[in-house]
C-alpha cells in the first residue's frame, strides 16, 4: 500500500551515496514507471478495442433490437458508475497494483464467456462483468503513474498523459484492426482474444507496477501493499470500514473545497456523454455504406487514432512554447469535432461522411490529455484514486442515462437525423466549458497523511 504522500522529487530520499546518485535513482524509477504505464495502458486499450467493430453487430446477431442494445450499453455505464466509489476505496486499501490486476482478471472472464456460449444472456452477463472489472482499474493505473512520477509539474502531467494517449491509440489501432480481421471469421472470436490479452495484462501489471519506498518505511515493505500483521484476514472488514470512512471524508472535503474541480468533473462527463451517443451507432450506420466489410470499418476507426499521434506530438511542442496551449487545444478540438459530427450526419456522400466522423473521433481524443491533467493538478495524492473514481462515476451515470433516453428516441440504430446533431451541439458547448475550467489556477496537490494510503482512473469506455 502506498503512503498518503505525493512522491515528487521534493520527497526524495537523502540517503548517503555518491553525489547525484539519488537523482539518478529517481530518474531511473520515473522512466520505469512511464514505460510500465505506457505498456499496461496499451494492452488495456488493445483488449477493449478488439470488440469495438464487432460488439454491437454481435449483439444484433443474437436477436437484440435497438432499444435492447442501447439499454445494455447504458447498463454497462451505470454498473461502472455505481461501482466506482466502492472499487476506488478498495484500490486505496488494497493497493493500485492489486486493483489493476483484479480488473484484468474480471475482464478476462467476462470477455471470454461469450466465446464459449452463443446465449444472449451469457453475452449480457459477460458484458456486465467486464464493466465491473473495468472499475477496479479506473483510477488505479493513472493515479499510480501520477504519484510515482511526481504531480507537482503541470507540464510533466500534460506530457505524461499525451504519451499515455499515444500508447492507448497504438493499442486501439492494433486492437481494432485485429478484432475486425478476427470478426470476418467469427463475430465471437475477438472475445476470446480479448480475454487472453487481459490475462496477460494482469500478470504484467503485477510485475511492472512497483513503487519507490518512502524514506521512513522499512526497505522490505512493499509500498503498494498493506503491512502484514497477525490476524490480518480477520481485521480486513474493520479496516475496510475505517478506510471507507477516511477516504470518503477526505474526498468530500477535497470536492467541497474546490468548486472548479466539481465543475470540471461535470463538464468532462458531458463530453463523454456526447461522445458516447454516436459511439453506439457508428458501426451500424456505416456497415451498409462499406458493403458490410469489417476490415474497412476497423480501418475507419483506426485512422482517427493514427491521426491523433502526430497531432498529440504537435500539442506537446505547442505546450513548450505557449502557457495557454491546453485551452487552445481543447477549444479547437471540441469546436472542430462538433462541426465534423454535424457534417457526418448531414452529408449524403458516404466517403465524406466517413471522413467527418473520423475527424470527430480524433477531436475527442485530443481533448482528453488536457482534461485529465487539469483534474490531477487539483487532487492531492492521498485521495486521488477515489476522487478520480468520482469523475468516472459522473462519466458513467451521465452517459448511461443519456443512452437510455437516446434509445427511447431512436427507432433505428442506423438513423442519425436526431441523435447526432444534438450530440454535436452538446459536445461543442461542453468542450468550451471544459477549456475554460482546465486553465483555472488552483492549489497544488497537498500532502496528506492517511492510514489507508493512496491508490488510484483511467477513461471509462463503452463496449
């Protein structure tokens, strides 16, 4: 279990050694953390995106109508929402590494279930189990990386999350194309590959997500695990209740004392909602336009993520030159994305519509690093996991509720006339709101003392 202190350079050990040896050790540790964060993030997205082309088509092939598909995906978001706080507290208690490993194990089971059964009920159960599993990693991986690399440098956070987005996009592209290729053989085949990938990621997360011991902690004590003690198993329930109370109290005080953080959480949740609506429909909308070719759909989904990689590199160079780069990127991306989604729904030419939708999905990805960095700047280490889980809870509940309403209003999954223009308007307004909040000055993350330690989300994604 990690301590409730921020692990920036200012907390570096001053143990004796060669001049500069502590700096070198810290730099080496930060490099290892970054590499581990990027690898696990890439595998996480690879596993999830194996299903991005085939999931809705598979549900339709099992006999689900538009309302049922929207309802199931909304249920995914709601399950993730109501599970965020409990699993965030468990992450604070058990440690981020353990929480991430649990996430991958549950998703491995959920994703694999459908491969062995064609039942619609097994499909629904697997999807919901995977959703529950995702909440164990929602906060843990991101907060681990932030605390282990240092949360005091805003430019460092922007760089960390931009690099993380590049790794996620690499996993997204490879997963999408691989899933599409497998789907041409059998729509259920990507499920078992996703399950095996999550099993591998569970093992790697346990090996890679190590921590740097605090100066006042015995060297043999794992900083990401509660200290062993006689009767520890029997004491787990009281410790869980105590941890829950302490974390919730600290989280409530954090949120109550920072209205900008609350507004930022709500605004980001609206971005997720308006991204989620076309995200349910796009495979059905474009399947007929590309002649049912899943590889073309996979390529279409991947192009936007590939475009993000050089664009994210450009944003990194822009951040070095301009202090207001974060706001500029979010405003530009959200405005362009809103216009692109309107065009995707309105134009009759299939190729142009596809290009516009690709631009929309790219714009959303460009907004995210700045949003995540802005949130982490305003959260102290001791409650990072739970506060980020609160943010994911809002993402989930807003998107789940919005998808239920959309499912009631949309009679055909292939119809964009109503849903996409409304989503475009909401996306543009939410982006401008987020941009104005993301540059508001706030108190730097403070050091807190907690017997429960700190652990830590990661973006919540629809299946």
